[in-house]
C-alpha cells in the first residue's frame, strides 16, 4: 500500500525523506518520489521501482540544502506504475505538490469540471485532481490553508494527504479521512507520516490526526483544524511506544507465524483498488500497457520454482476455467533446458516472491528472442524479474522475512485469480461470484487462524510420524503439494503431495499405521471421489487428518482428526486450505524444536542455479 512521509526544518530533509520511504517499503509499492522546496524553488524527483533507485537520482541533484519536503511510495491503483503516475503530483506551474494515500472516488467528475476550466492533466491518477483543485481555489484569492480546506470539502472517498506550497516554504499541510496520518513532533524539526515506522528513528512524540482533521505543520508549531466542524482542535501529542523490530514481529514468536497470520491483510493488499465488487470491475494497472497484446494470447506458460510453482499450478486451473486459455506450468529449472516451440501468441508468466530466483530469470531470458509476451507476478518491487518482464502484477504482500513462503503463496494465488478474471473480460459465469467471494475471504481466513490452537494439538498428536502423504483432487491437488513442501522444509520430515486419484497407482502400497495421510476434501464435485480414497487408506490402517468444508458430516466415518474450513467457492479454497497447511507445518516445526524462520540448508533468495 502507498506510504507518506514529510519533514520540515533542520538540515538533511532529503536524506530523512529517503530513509522514511525505505522504512515504508515493507508496505509494498511500485514507484516512489519526493518533492522538496529550496528557497521557494521546488524540485520533484520520481522513480519507478525501488527507493534505492530514487535515492541514486537524488544523490545526483543538489537537494541537500532543502528544509522542507514530502515523499511517497505508490502502489498503482489508477494507472500503471510510471514516473508520470508516481507521486508527488503538482499543479501546472509547479508551486503546489501533493502526496496521497487512499482513493478519491469522485475524481473523474472533478477532473471533468477542471478540464472545462482549462486545466490539463498529465497522469491517469485520481490524486492529480488535488493539486489542481487547490490551485483553482488559490486563484480565487484564498490563502493556502483556505484553498486546501475548500479542496478537501470537494473530495469524496478516503485519503491521507500531505501538501507543500512554494510560497509558504515553512509549512506542510496534511489531512485525513479514513486513512491513517500522524505528525511527529521533534526538536527543531517536525514530521508527517502515514505509518510510525517512517519517523520512529527521529521522535517518539506523535499527534494522530482524526477523520476530517487537517493540520499545518511548521518547524516549531502544529495547528490542527476540524474542517467539517470548522473548529480548531487542540493537538494532543502522545508518546509512541514503538520498537521497530517489535512492530514488525508484534507479539508473534516467529516471523513465520506472523506472516501466516498476515494472510487476511495480504489478500486485502493484493486486491485493493484492483477488485471492485460494487462496480464489478477487475482492474490491473500493471497489465494496462499490454492490454492489446493480451487480446491475442492463445497459450500461457507459467514458470516458477518451489511454492511459487505450486501457486502457478493453482493459477493454471484458475486461468483455464475462468478465462478459457490453455495454460501449462513448468518448473523453471526444467523449462530452461527444454526445446519446445513458441508462437508470438504465447504469454510467459514468471511467478516469484523475491524476483531474483536464478532459474526463473533464466527461463525468462530463454524466451527473449521468440517474441513471447513476458509477464511477472512478483512481490519484491524493482527486483530483476519485475525489470526484465514486459509488464506484470505486483503481489504487494510486503517483505516476507521467514525463509518459507506463506503469505507470498496467498498473494500469488490472489493475483493469479485477478489475472484470470481480468483475462476473462467479464465473460465467465464465475466472474461476479468470484469478485464477491474474494471480498469475503479475509473474514473466512480469520476463522481459520482462530483454529491455530486446534491445529497445534493435531500437530502434537502427529509429531511422532516421519512420513506423510498429502492428497487432494482439483484445486486441492496443488494445495497438497504445497502442504507437503512446507512440512518438508520446516520439519525435515519426509512428505509427498499426490493427486488423490493416483493412490491406487502406487502410493497406496506405502500406507500402514506408521504412514499418515493429510487429506484435502473441501467441498467440490470431487469430494466424494476423494472420500473413496480415504476409505482405502482407512482400510489399510493409515492414520488420517482431513481438511473439509463446514457441514461435511461423512468425514467422521473415517477420522476424528478433522479441520473444518468455511464454505467458499472451489476456486478460492486454496487460499483457505493453504493457510491450514501452513499452520500445521509451523506447529509441527515448533514442536520438533526446529529453526522455523531459518530452516537448515535453505536461503530466502536462490540467486544461483
Ligand atoms: C518454499 C519456498 C521456496 C520458494 C522458491 C521460489 O517455502 O520459499 O520454495 O518458493 O525458492 O522463490 P521465489 O518465489 O522467490 O522465486
């Protein structure tokens, strides 16, 4: 999600802005920018990709003497991630600069009115209406604060805004409505931010702005005004009890558990601004530049490694079922050595949390000369894969610190579902039901996370076993593979994922009372078939843990070790099932005393082949 930082007073405003933006990186973003004022002259610098690239750009210019500035990390919603769409946005004569988090719902209407009045817009963003609107009111002889308030009164939606004006180079103007904004009170320097992590290194004293409040922040003073009630408000600074490391880890004992518990938020972050249930729209800004090419795609090849590969398998089912385009998923390390034909109507989707996985990069490089459209589903902004692909959709899961991928899997499946919906162009009968259901998944996930203790008890019961089989059919099959991988890497226990229908073709021979099976039989047309496999396992004395949908009564005939997930559409089940399997592997690893965040022999980013 977008992030805001601002600094007024002192000497090193530019480097403080860059540091602040770096601390906001964990929220996910795809471009960044700053605007500073130096002797009534403004400098606005923006960059697509990492804040580090923006930093290099700022090093090249002479910004070091600026005493006021605002910065922003943008996560594209209205318009692609480009320098023009990045914040800060300004009015035509470059005197007003604005950064904004949230969505201005009536921006099209405001834009139309301003355009009639001669205003020209250069970006596709909703934010750009704000500096022009302020400019409009400044022209009617308002002072800046006045014009700012008049503009705020015209906006509907949600926002945290920070603005600077070259003619009042001692003040940052901020406002909020349904989007967080706080003011950091320092000594000879004040700060504004959307998130305490951006300013915590400089001050512990903060004022939290409330809805409908705006503030004028100078080096020495903070004046707060409620623009709905038209009344000044006495600012009440609070002390920030905030340890950055703790803020990231919270009360969780391990990053892995925290990241599993991030799942509901991860889905919201991966779909905010992209999935709009009210208007029935799926809008992927990152694919806008290749919309025309996408119309001619008749084959998709997905390449990835490990968990990203399993997310890709879910994506295969989703894209084929929803968009009707044939998909093939290949492990990147195999793909790169195969000799297969490609046509110009093929699209390659590379999935990667880190965006730096050597095999996946090699797979992309392999198709370089075939005219294949190269797309990325990547989490780390500005990473190699995001740069060498033609277009893509960021996962926006924020940094994943634990070596094992959990929230990245959830984000990847969400993004692949969005891609499937977007490619279907609204024609699939699943389009509307899935848009609506995706909005329900975060709540359903909470009910799964609430079962963490129960899953821990099951893990205790099963922690003595040294072999596991994970089975499922349809969408549950890639989940079985992911569950087995997570158990292997976190506990070093042997586990295999199998299509349930394959049991009779070999694996059934392994089953005895020492070989448990983890069965995923969540509600689908295939559940009965999976349950017939379960009866074969039971008949051979194999212990069974089952994940089923609420309301399934027949499972009790086979096992008492059951985890129930809320009812959902078959296509969104992997998001719920994935979280159950992640929790089970986590608890097993803790019970067995393993290093859950740093499993032996593994690296977070596999940058060698
Ligand atoms: C499993 C895991 C790995 C990664 C794989 C690909 O939990 O973390 O299997 O999924 O190494 O990494 P990325 O997604 O960074 O390309």
